[in-house]
């Protein structure tokens, strides 16, 4: 279902034996990521955007903010909406409705990843309780697929949320008690989100008796099951999920969660450093664009 | 959708009256016994009622009841696959469709499958697939239809158990049964097989370990075929939770075996169909 490649038996054996000896086809160790590039503020019409390139996987995230009505169960909070589009650019299999199934699976996982109190402070997104709140539409576009969509997607979302600028609004009430929303005149007067607690997803693929991080499509074809984990900078796990047609024995699940926590925790500090660095450059920043 | 134009339609937007109920200040207290008298921090699962073969039209079917959670599952097939474009013809396909009856939850749901139901369907499929010998059914598909009649917590866990029973009842070759168990972590303590009130109890704001976990387990092979969690949990809590859920699955095992063997012996004793 996910852009699969044909891998022959001989190739499989080669990959399996390599991973057994902690050496992967592209020379990485079992817990290494491929080269990653992150660029924020890539689409001017969005309130926040980011593009992440991980090996040959390219993910573009755009965030649009709109004013909506809070959910009746939580009148004092705003909310996030996720939508993942598997573009037919990535693989012809996604043409028409082909990518829909994968897209829903990815967006449902994102809702679970953010289904906790600390990832994003939703209370800050409230404008007036029960009446108006900010709704963040997080739209993910897969431009190229070369394995490990989950990780690339979550990093791009964190970067885009960091980049998101929400306009400041004021509530003014007239003499008759009617309320009105006023937008700040200054376009630079905006609210930023605290993304410190936004988790990143780590996908661990079980290949043979070991597990690997950031699997390419070839490696994924050799794996029977993977474990998806979203980990915060403190090492808290906000979502786990087993994917794939195989099963895992409990001991390897425990090994994988341990490794996932370690790898995921280490992902945050360099990412935040990079985002802050890019932010400080401001307009001087060299744009790489889509052909970089 | 066809609508009745003669009928006075209700308002476009309506809300459940339950929203206007005054919420107790701090929900269910994290200490003390649970509302139904079960114990906290124990693998105290609800007593389960299971039956096989209740739908005569289906190849196999099962019904499960745990507390007020009621689920019904039908299995159809193996039959020729609908999607001819699927490249892998050596293996069969297992399709799952899980739906909540509109009246199954406190708030009325829609008949159209929502994203939550699709999510449950995927998780059910991923939990069941490792147990089914799909290579024995080339070019064919096996359909699992799950209907949630009443949702009173731990729906996915019981759906997994119920679906594996229905598959076994349909005579589909399997490596093992699949059993499901859920857990709700609430700060330092946990509740096994939570009811929906316990699932939605968010607890005080500051507590860090808040989450739900569902495990699908193959008891005789000692393999985990499905794992799903959300909320916030430390890795240690998660690991401990998985162990607890496995224990919970083992508690279900004798009963499920007994139901299956009774079902089989009844089928063997029954007069052959004319």
C-alpha cells in the first residue's frame, strides 16, 4: 500500500546480513538518520511552513490559521486539524484516490501524537471562551517518498509550528454588549507558539533480529513490522503504534521503545538549535527552494 | 441522502444535553476503588461473555460483552478478491471494517464511517493479520465486519478478541488466537480494561503520566501483533503497561478457548445439513 519497491531474494539477504553486522547499504549504522535538510518559511501564503528533505523523502508542511468556534467539550481551547495529502508526484500509485488510505492513516496518527495536554498549549489558541478560537490547519504534502514518511513529516510539522505566526487579536465590546474581534494593524505584531514539547516521531523497523531507524524503501521491504513512537525532548512517549503485517515478541518491543526514546530525545536539541539559527537570520536567510 | 420534505426538519446544529451537565470538580478520584468495584493497579478485567456462531448467514461470527461494551463481528469469505489490481497474488487479503452504531456512544454518531472508525479498522487489521495464514488463501479476500453496539470502554481490545474468534469460527486457518487488552494510565496508578468514564477521565492537569494503551497478543506464540498508545507516558510506564496488558490477555485465554471448543463440538454433534 505504501509506495513499495520490488526487492529480490538476493538483495534481501544482502540487506539482512548487512544489518546483522550494523552496516547498512548506504553505509549508515542501525540508529543513524540519513542527511536531513530543513527549511522554514517556504510558502508565503501560509502562516507557517517548512520543507524537510530526508534522503530522497521530501515533505512540505503549510499551516494556515483561521478563527473558528471552540469544540463544545473544551470551550476554552483552540484546536489543530491535520490533513495529509499523498501527491501523485511522489508515486503513480497515489494517483486519483490511491493515496487516500495512506493519507488517512498518517493524519489519524498525527491526531494521536498531539492528543495530550502538553504538546501544544491549546489554551493560548482561545480568543473568547465558547465563542472564538484559533484553528490551525496543518496540511502535509508528500512530494517524494523514499521511506520513513512518519519521521520526516513530524519534523516538518515541528518546524512549521515553530515558524507559525498567529496575528494578535483584541476583543472589543460596544455599548450594547456586542463583541467584536479586531485584528492588530501591525503585521509584525503576532503570537508565536511554544514548540518545545512538540514530539517527533521515530519509526523503528524490525529487520532480522535487529531494528533500524530511518529505513529506506528497500530496507522497509525486508522488514515485517515497525514500531512508530512519538517522543518529546524530555523522552516522554506520546504515541506508539505497531504497523505492518507482522508481529513482534514483547522483548523486542521493549528494546525498540528503549532505542526509540534514546533516538527521539536526541533529535530535538539540534532541531531547535537549527530552527532558532534560521529564525535569527531573518530576511538575510539564503533560500534554497525546491531544487536545492 | 434522500430527505423527507414533508417532515419538519430539526435544527441544522444540535448539541447533546449531556454537555450542560455540571461536571464534578475533579472527576473520579485517582484513589479508592473504581466505580464498578474493581481494583486499581491490578489486572482486574471485567468478566466477559462470549458466544460464537450467532449469525447464520455469515461464514463465522462472534459476540462479546464486557460490562456494557457490546460488540458483534461477522466474517465472510474467503472469496475472490474484488481488487484485481493488487500485485501480490500469492497472498490473500484481510479486510476489516469497524463501525460504531450511531447510538453506541453517549453522543449520537453518524452512519457514515468517520476517521476514528477508519483508524480503528486499520488497527484491527494490523492486529489480526499476523495471526491469519494468508498464504493459504491466494487470490482471495477475507472480510471482517465489526459492529460496536454499545461503547463502554476498551472497544478496540474487545474488538480484536471478538474478531479473532469470528475468524476461528469461520474456519480460517490461523497461527494463533488474538486477544486484546486495554489499560488506562492515570498518574502513578492504572486501571485495566477501563470503562468509557475511566477512559475520558483526564485527571488533574499537572500529572504527567496520562495515557491509554491497547495491546493485541498471540498467547501461544508469545507475540505482540498490535500495539497502540496515546497520551503521555514515560518509557518505563509504557513497558510496564505492555506487560500488564499481556497479563490481562492471558486472563481471557481459558474462557476464549472454552467457548471455541464448545462451539466446535456443538457443530460436530449437529446433524449434517441436508
